[in-house]
C-alpha cells in the first residue's frame, strides 16, 4: 500500500469505516483509543431544527431526516471513528438519521467556511464546464507523473459525477467529481455545495464513495436548502466600498481556485493508511492540491 500525503488542516481525509470498532492508523494519537463504535455513537450529541453555526455567520434549518453535530463531535467522528488525523477544523457536520455514520455505508456533510472575499457570479452563464473538466484532467495527468515517480499513487479526476449547477437566485452552486486512486478498490465521490456570501463561501462537502452516489444525488438537493447566511452576511449585503472582492470567479471555485492560497498548504504530513475507500473533501480540488504539493515539497 502506497503512502498518501494529506492536508492535515483542511482538505484530504482518508476514511476507514470499521463496523465492529473504531480505530486510527498506526502512530496517530487519539483521546480514547479503546472506545468502540457503539460507545462513540452513544456519546454524540445530535442537534435538531434550526442551528446557528459557530461565529454566527450562517444557519442550518434541518428537516426531520437529518441532525447536526458540533465541531467537537465532528472531529471525534473524523478522528476516532473514521481514522483521520486530529485537528481538522470544521463548523460541524450534517448527518442523515437513516444511516449510522460509523457504518460502511455511513456518510455525512462536512460544513466549513472560507472568508476569501466576495465571489462575483458574473461569469456564471459563460462557463464551459466540459472544457473546464478537460483542463483539470490534463493537469492531473501531468501532476500524477510526478506523484508516481516519487512512489505515490496517482489520483485522477475521472469525470463529473454531477455537472456543476448554479442557482443565481440563491447564489448556491453544487457539483460532484468522481476520483480514482491507482490502487483503490473503489472510486471516491467528492460532492460539493457552495453558498456564496458577502465576504466568503460556506462549504458543504459530502463524504461518500461512488457506491453512495444514488443516495447522495437524492439527498443533497434538500441539504443545499438547509444552509443560508445570516443577515448582514448574505450575498446581497456585499459592499464594493468596504468589502474585499475575491480574485477568482465561479469557474476557479469549481476547479480549486481557493486552494491556490498558499496558507492552506501550511500543514502537510505523511500518514500511513490501509484503506478501501478514500475521501477528498474541503476546498482543495485534486489538480490544485497536487500542483501545490510538489511546488512546496518537490
């Protein structure tokens, strides 16, 4: 099994779901190493209804089919339950009631926020997502040559599992990518929702595999309706006189424009993993992640 180099702070989560007990990879510290999956699940504190996210930047209005986990509970699920490194910062997690998040088919939606400036949607009607996909795949092909030369698995963008869709009325966009690692048993699903706001972007990322695509495609449209910015933070509240304008538009957001900010690559590490499915979530698209990775560590 090859090594996979993840971003510890935000972007690359490699998940192992264990039905009988929860464990982390060798050498990874954990607060409660002997906690079983059942004990971890029982210790979580689900929240229902309308949730104000930390910092008051946005709210989630959940229906009866989903619940919310705090950032603290979310980190415990990601770290103890799914075997990710500790210290992953989120605004919490949305979990479907019908699925045990620690089971093999468990999934959730990680919530985060990037205050990188107001993203204009002026280019929304002009984007050729077919050409954008080809450009991203070409970048991946070049980057994967370097990965394989250094002994790492290639990570390839297979295609759109769901092409990008933008709603100009709500200023929300969603898309899904199918990703393949050279020696993975199953392809990964990176399903992304972005809500544009006054000063940044609210990010909702579904953690799943391609086997879960039918369920995710059915559930994510309603999840997209859950999230909205609070008064004063909405897209319409943007003031050109006082607020920062992002240096990229919607196309770059989908392709990984946020990932070009060097600060997101400050915490790189190597983690030994034995896994059957891997998940990529957060703001880093595969091509941008690999390109920056080798620039800083080549």
